[in-house]
């Protein structure tokens, strides 16, 4: 069990995730109080990665529920394995079992397809799992209300079996890209944290941790360029994931210094929409690269 906020920071850093003091405090309190964490922020800032790192630190399973429009309770909780139930009925008939006895066992756990929420409740008697409810803002309001009930009691009732309660409450992380506002009742049951794009210094630390061997000058240029990209009016601004991908791509190409040709040929690592790429190219890559270097220099002076 993690005992201090500083230990959270150290453990996360050991897994290659640079957690600031606010995030480390939120995680520590979630563990101490047994409350879910609700992480909100732009795509690519590391919200999902928090749950993955927590599972590694706690040495437990990560159970992920990916939310989407139309997600219902059956898909999230459980379903009956109807093909197997029908096969069991036919086998019982073939065995000559009395008619009134046929089918008495088909609504047991043996024929249950356990989905993420049921698995999170049932598994981990000794070491509860980490339950990641990813992009909850993509689900419907009806599912949000159902999720509120599950997170309140951590128990579900299966009519054919009965009530199943969690012996130990799982560590829960909910993420949202804020494509829609969620009900206050759900947020009230969680510790809330907005994760923003990293500062230049923090992004340098992230690149140094996740891209071993990168030269400091190149890392500074990459982070300066990415900081500048996030000030522009794009359809999709690049996140930390794109920074890491781009740095790894530049390392694979043996690049030590950014120039127009290199940036132009690798823009697909940074921007994911044709319109955004065209906008950058129209504005002039040499000027943007120079502005990124100036931004990097100002950040280094401020640090000094």
C-alpha cells in the first residue's frame, strides 16, 4: 500500500509517468478514502495512462470498460451465453434427462458471460483490480445513471442468481474528454481533477523518461514545437502521446536537429487531420520552427 504522496510520485516516475504534486495527491487520497477518480482533459494528456500505471504499481489486473454511444447495461455488466445454454438443453435431452428437470442449471454462473463491471466486482478478493471506465462522456445519459448506481454500492443483482457484492472495492478511474457535460451526481462521488497539457519543463521530463537516449537539444526543439502547436486553432491539438511518438520517430530517423524537410515529412506523427497539416504548411514551416526555438529559449531562461 502506498503511504505518502511522495511515494506516489516516485512510483509513477519509476513507470515512466511524470505525475505532478496535484495528481499524486489526488491518487493518494483516492487510495486512502476508497473513492473513484474522475479525470477530465483534452485527448492525449495521459488520463488513461494513469489507470494503466496504477495497475502496474499495485500489481493487479486492469479491467477496461471503453464507453461509446449506445453502450448498455448488458454489455457493461453481463450477458447470458445463449448458444451454450441451447447446446446444454439439447445435450440434456440426448442424455434422457426427465423433461421437468431439463434446463434447471442453465442460469448459473457457468453460463454467464462476465463483462467489465461484473469482473471488477467479482475479481480480486486479495488484490482488487483497477477499473478503468474510459471516455465516459461518450456514453448516453441512461448509462451514466446506471453507472452512478453501480459506483454507489459496488453490487449488482442478477435475477437468476441473486445479489453479488464486491468484497473489496476496486480502484476506479473514470476519464472524460468533455465532449458533453456529465451529471453532477456522478462527479460528486469522485475525486475530480482536470489534466491540462504539460508545461515545457514537464514535457521535457516526460520525453526524457519515455524516450531514453534522446539528445537534450532535440528534446528541447520537439517540446518547443509541440508547445507552439497547442496554441493554434486546430481541429485536434497534439497531446503528450504525439510528442512521445514524434520523438521516437525522430530517433529512429537519426535526426539531431529539426529542419523544414524533417518536420514536413513527419507531421503525420504530430497532427492527425489533413486540414491541420495543410494549415501548418501554409503558415510556413521555417517560421514555425524558428518560433518554436525562441519559445524553447524563453522557457529555458525562465527556468534559470
